[in-house]
């Protein structure tokens, strides 16, 4: 895990993640250049950029799977990481899949399953505990993956294009669902997407990244319809913000 002792430019009690001037190269190619961003407690922040701009590399640095070449990374508490593919094991039931990270960490299995069962209904998976992944729709599989990520995190969830493989109707439903879940669960979320409307609808702030090497071109506060985010879709402000972001990409 990265150092948690360095001071942050923001209120350190509220900052969950902070990166300062992070760079990463693979062989002779610079993937990320001078990336600075932060996530505060309770925020939903999106990282938006074209395919291949280093978004997944950024998440791998935050989780510690790979290390930055230069710069500073601050991470507070355990992080749950959800990738685009649900990665559910086909031979395990929904319940066994969602507690898998806890089993790997050596948690008490009886307690882990008890904890998971508390949230099964909240996540819309009631009655599916003993089903197998092939028996679920795409949206249900993503809910199971989301629950697994939630259970393995304390306060921070990294979501890497979690709805990218879904059809547009299911994707819209999942966006509504994640907004409702956010209020119930109180997690801080860092969300990767290349869908501009999705980023605007879901986020408190957006970091727009350039193509390789990935740089932060702009940080955008999404400060309209904060209490009714679903209706951001129908706002003229969304269209204006989308237009501004398209000019950056």
C-alpha cells in the first residue's frame, strides 16, 4: 500500500485518494504524465477520456498493482476495485462469488456470509443467493460484482467502466440504480468511463484526460441538479457541458 503519512493539500481527514504529479512509463512509452487528482469522502468523481489514455493504468497504480515511476500517491483505507468484466466465477453461486475477496483475506466465513446476506436484498439480488452467474442477466451480474466490491472495501470503490459491456437500456437502469445505491451505502467512488453523459449524470466532479500520454486537461465541477441527478439528462446544462468536454477530447 502507498504511504499514508504525507500531508495533503486538502483536508486530510476528508481525502480518500490523492495523486500528485504521477508519471508512468512502460518501456519507451509514457502512459501517464503529471497526473494530479483527489477524491474526498462521500464524493463521486469520474475520470473521463478516450480509449487508451491510461485510465486503467491509473487505477492499477492506486490499488498498488503497479507502481508509479515518479510522483506521490496517497490512499486511505481498503479499496474495492470493480473492473468492466464482472469476473464472476461460473462454478460458484452468487453468494460464494460476492464473499470471495473476504475468503481470500482470511475473514471468518460464517461472518462474511452473514454480512453479505444483510446486503443481498438492498442490492436487488434477493432470491438469487444460490443461483449461478449464467442464470443472471447482465445487469444482475453487475450488481453481484458491485456487491463484491462493496464488501471488500471500507470507504472507497474504484469502478472501471462497470457498465461498458451492457446494452444502452440496461446501462441506463444501472446508472439510476447506482445513484440510489450511493445514497444508501455512503461510499466514496472513483469512476472510469468514456461516456460523457454518464460522467455528467453521476458525478460531483469530472477529470478529463487527454489521449496518450494521459494528462489532466481539465477538472470540471458538476454543480447542477445535485439533488435530482437523474434529471440532469434532460437539462440544457448537460448539453452545454457535453459540448465543452467534446472540445477537450
